[in-house]
DNA sequence: ATCTAATCTTGACAATGTCAAGATTTTTTA
DNA sequence: TAAAAAATCTTGACATTGTCAAGATTAGAT
């Protein structure tokens, strides 16, 4: 009777996964608790055994967002030599852009799905986001040591790099840049040009 | 009978204003059509005489968001001499930050309240956002002409500046920066430091 | 084997977005 | 100026959704 057992087995993760699927297929406005439950094959109130409320599920989906960004960055830079930290930085930025373009609603909910004031209630979320920030920080530190980036307080430069990339990507997926701008160049090329406005040596 | 007339007179704007008030007092999650209607003193379905649906009201609230940002920037830089475009740029960035911090939910909904795909349906929104972009572009152009910013394609540098400021401000109101970071310096000071990573001459 | 806690279902309720029908007011037109 | 048309607003209804309470079922501990 493996097909019809009462317990799901791993419903919590199934719900998170179902939510992320809905985000990618139908967008944020279609993300309802009941639809997530149906997609996971359980009744409409089943999620309440694993999540306090909808906000709690969104917190988990957001944490998973940071985890996926982290994994994507790691797998993109893991084979790059430490001799070229600027290439790591470039590839990390491109991976960030790629995630935002591919999973735009997941990206969006990851950054503003949780009410700012309630963030302390979700330690797992804070942990996931901090891990991403630390990863970027390490990249920036490498770049500073090899003269790619100016030597200023590490947190300061990290915030500069992250803000530039995050701002560009956010404005891009929100379509704040006119369509006819940047006809010829791709979004990837433009992002690298922006990065080069901060770096001391050119990233190609 | 001025007190009890059937027609409101300017209900459309009253609804937009009521919506913005709710955003500032109770946040995005509390923004419902019915509450907006009640706040404006009309019945729950009255908004449908002026807006196609909730999304349409949000589009108007978002347009007004860009208008307020525009006005805020203008009034902040209008008295600054053309001899100091870097000060204009600095004050504009600070005004942007101030709006985001003061009206964070209005800021948030302005940038991602409208479904990206549907943006073409709201020409008023596009017009308002373009006006802001153009304002920033003019500032950037002045800075390039006076040697404050590198001379590259204007749109490219505008996107760089806007992305940096917007990214920082967005991450800030989403509390993505750890609390204990940047204890000593204010957010304003930090923003200026970030800008200085792009400018050729130091902005103080 | 029994007890306890975890997990899931069913049923209910209030809030919300939306529409249809109709009332009231304003504007147009003849 | 009077009738017709359009705009504005209300009331009532319905489906969707978040949430909770009560109870059924299962898993794990004693």
C-alpha cells in the first residue's frame, strides 16, 4: 500500500517544492496555501501541521531561494583557479543574473516575501541569506588581495558589489529599463560593464 | 447638503491616497480594495467605477510612487548650482534613500507591485517611471561633462548609478545587511561611500 | 500492546476580489 | 427645458483563500 499511505513521508519539503513550482509556472499571485496543498496531494489544511501559517511557508521558500543561489554560485566558480578571482566574481554575478531571470518570481519572493519586521522569527532564513553574503564577501576579499578591487573595509566593498548586481538584476526583471535601450548588447555584457566601473583592472 | 452628496467628486484620487495611507500605516499585506473603499467613505464595489480591478489601482499607486520620488528629487536639487553636479547626484541619492526608508511599502509596491508582463497595459506607469529615469540621466550627463563620472555611453552610466543606489536601498529595507554591520556609520554615509566607488572625483 | 504525539481530513467562518442588477446623479442631446 | 444617455455609486451574491477546531489515522515510545 505504498500508494495510499496516510502519512506523506516528507510533506514539508514536498510543500516547499510545490510552492516553488507554482511560482515558476503561474507566478506569485497564484501562490496560495490551498493550491500548494492540492499540488502535494493533501487536504487544504494539511500544511498547518508543518507551517504556522502562509508566511511561514514563504519563509521556507525564501530560504530555499538563497540555498539555490548559493549552490548555483558555488558550482559556477568551483573549478576556477584562485589566480583569477576576477573571473570568479564575474561568473558569480552572471549566475546571480541567471537565477533571477530563470526563476524571477522565486527570486522576488526570496528578497521581499517576508515582512521585514518579522525576519527575526525565521532564523533559518537569516542563516541562508548570511551564507550567501559570506560567499560574496570571500570572493570580494580575494579580489582585493589580488588588486582587482580597491582595498577598503571588506563589508563596505561587499555591499557595493552586491548592491550593484542586485540593483541591476532587480530593475531588469521589473522591466524598469526601456526595451529599446541596449538593443545590441546582451544583459550579460551590460552587467560586466557595470562591474568594471568598480574594479581596478578590467574584467573581460 | 454638501455633506451627503451621492457623488464623491474626486473618488479616484481619494482611493489612491487612501491606498497609500494604508501602505504606510499597515503595510502591503493590509492593502485590500474593500479597506481602501471604506477609508474613502464609499461602498466596497465603488472602486470598480474607476479601476478595472485591484491591479489597476496598484498601477496608479505605483505611478504616484514614481511621481513622489520625482518631486522629492527635484525639490532637493533645484537650488544647487550647476557648478557642483556631484552634489546634485549625492543629494538625489540621499533623497531616494529617504523615500525608501520613510515610505518603504509604497517604495516596494512601486517597483514590484505590477506584474512585469502586464506593464504595457499601464502607460501612465511607464510614463512616470521614464520621467524619473530621465531625471537621473540628466544628472549623470552633467557629472560626465564636468569630469565627475567616466565618459561612457550615457545610458550605461545611468544604469550603473541607478542600479547601485537602488540595490543598496532595496537590500537595506529588506534587511539583508546584518544589523551589527556598519554600526558606527549611518546609512547615508555608507551610500555616499558606495557612490564614490564609481565617481572619478570624491563626493563628500 | 497501549499510550502519546505527530500527521492528516473534514467542516466551518471571515475576509477578500469580483460581478450583476439596480438606484442616483450628471451630462448630453434634441 | 425635458428626455435620454452616460457616469457614478450601492446592494447583494459568489468563489477563492487563510485559518482554526474537532476528530480520525498513523508512527513511535514506553
